[in-house]
C-alpha cells in the first residue's frame, strides 16, 4: 500500500483553510481542496500496517488503507467504490468528522505525523460528484419485496437507513418534522462547514431511488405511532434529540439566554433564505448576535459554531467559556495514550477567526454561577 518508505520522505500537510478574515465576509465553506498530485503524495504516506489501527479509530469501519492506496495510484473511481462500501455519505464525514482515524494512525505515534485521512476521504467523494460517478441506484424489479417501511427522522442516520432499505427492495417512506431533510447537518451545522447543496443532492438521490419523503410531518403529532404500525410493515426510529442540556443557575429565566440549537437553527434558516434570494447578505432573525457582546458557554464544536456564526453576524465581541481546564498542547500519554483520541488543546476554526479580528477569546476552568439582569428583564452579566 502506498509508496515504499514514503512516510519517511514525505511530510504530512494538514488541511488548508481559507484566510480567517476573508472567510468571515461570507458563509461559504472554508476548507480548501488540494490538487490530485498533492493528494497522491499524502496517500503514498499510508503504510502497509500489519494491524491498521485507523480501522480501530473509525466508527464506520472505513477501508482506509485501501482507498489511500487507490488515490496514490490515481484510481479515484476505485477509491469511491471502496469508500461507499462502508459509508453512505462520505462528504458529510469528510467535512464534519473529527477524524479519530487520524489519531489512531500508526504514524501518529510520532505526534502530528498521521496520514491526512479525512482530507483524502473528502477529496474522493468531491471528485466522484464532479465526475458524475455518484448516481441513483434504485432496486431492480426482481428484488422488490412489496414490504413497506417507515423511517422516522431524516438526519444522516435516517437518510442512510432509508437508502439501504430501499436498495434492498422495500418501499420506504421517510418522515421529517422540519421543512427539509438533513437533520442537524442541514439546520445545526453552519454552511461554512458544509454547504447545504451538499446535503440536498443526497436527498434528491434518495428520491430518485424511490424513497418517498414526507417533510413537515411530526410523528406523534401529525400521525400517531399506532397509525404508523398499522400502515407499515416495519418502523425505524432514527430521531435525534432537541432537548438541550440546560444550566439551572439563578437568573436563567432572563431574556437573551438561548440554547445553542435555538440560535443555530435560526441562523441556518436565515442563510438558506438569503441564498434562495441569490445574495450573501444574511438578515438577522429572532435570535441574533448582531451588535452585541456574546458569551458562549461550552467549549466544544457546537460552541465553536455559535462563535463562528456570531462573528459573521457582526457581534461586537464573543467570549467562549469552558468548564474544564485548558488541556495540554501535546498528547498526554498518561491519560490518552495512542491510539486513543488525545485530550489535547486544539485551536478551533472559530477561535482562529476571533484572534484574526481580535473579537473573540476563550477562557478555561470557568463555571457560571448565576446571571444578572436589567430592569427590563434582559440578561446583563454572568457571575462566574
């Protein structure tokens, strides 16, 4: 697999982003693709490991060394077949997965030297769409079963379940309570991490394969569970959760305090509306950070997405608070040794943008004890 000894001669080149200040002016994806020649070099670094620990790191069991080798040899059409063998939507994971496969790569024993697996994965599927290799695969008449299945929830899990069931020959109806399919990938994750046409083309692939999509239908409200059981031979529940983890501190009832998903759903719908009108200017909505000093409680990916959206909206400042202590800059081998996911400091894309504009910062080991309000009932300050 790969080029013999290439990992000793070729350095790892990480995933490039667009300039931090430039990308704050729009909602376009900030990832930058690499030419095929550079991808082939990075694929060449993948070793013929006796035990490929990247398989251990990947929750999907992706055939990582196989498609790395195909990219090294320029066989992208073979690579996409290997990638689709274990992953219905590699363009989702290629953009959004934190890449535990890279943390488990044997080359990562020398920290920071892992194969750029995630970037190669994303490039394979982008190339496949560009070349027209991704096409609907409706079942042949000979394998149609006549059985009916309802899939509840059109996030990535529901979309994948519906696709596999339809290709197995069943009649599949996909129920989604939002106005469009995609779940949090469409309504939670910002466009600058994954543009929504990337999601929509997969939805249309399912429709072309014969999946019936029923959006705007809230199962349990618009149709009962008993009705589903009587109308379908089987029901698959692929729902997520919209119950936020609250912070029951004094003053929580003040206005201006919002769960992250409440804010992100408003922002994503505003971006979608702006794109539908053919423009980049995104109007403020019911929940907006425009012209405000914003505090984001939580230092994970969702918090970073709130920071990134706030900066693009024109927040005056954004402060991100993390309950846990600041992790070390290198992998702590006593706590998370290879091939485990290392608990180490990573500068998020959003904090990179904040540093570039001097409008965002982060603090660690901070617990919010109460909120203070204005005479009108709005939030004024946090006591930490």
